[in-house]
C-alpha cells in the first residue's frame, strides 16, 4: 500500500489532511521511541563506564608495602593489612 500524500485526506477517515492527522501522531510516536532509545543507550553507556572504572580500580588496586618494622603489609593509605 502506497503512503498517502501529506496534503491528501487521511486514510483513517477523520476528514482532516494526513499531515494534520495521523502523520503528526506517527511522528510524535517515532520521536518518543527515539527518545527511549537515546535514554536506554545513555543508561547502558553509564553502566559500561561504571563497570570499566570499577574493574580498572580493582586492577590497579591498593599497593601493598611490606613493613619490616611492623612485620606486616601496609596499603597505600598506610593502614595495616593482615
Ligand atoms: Zn488520521
Ligand atoms: Zn603496621
């Protein structure tokens, strides 16, 4: 089925022009879907960035320093590690 012209009567039978009737509705629906996709992509990106920063944080980790004086490890902040 061919798409109706924008200045033709709307196929839904409202008596209005297609551009003033269902085309506008379809367009707003498409915009809503696009917004949903963008929001979803943004959330996904944020989650991925969070995972990457979390894992890189774990990978670098706190550097342990052996204290011969105390006989145990210290981490970077200077607290004792059992
Ligand atoms: Zn219509
Ligand atoms: Zn110590």
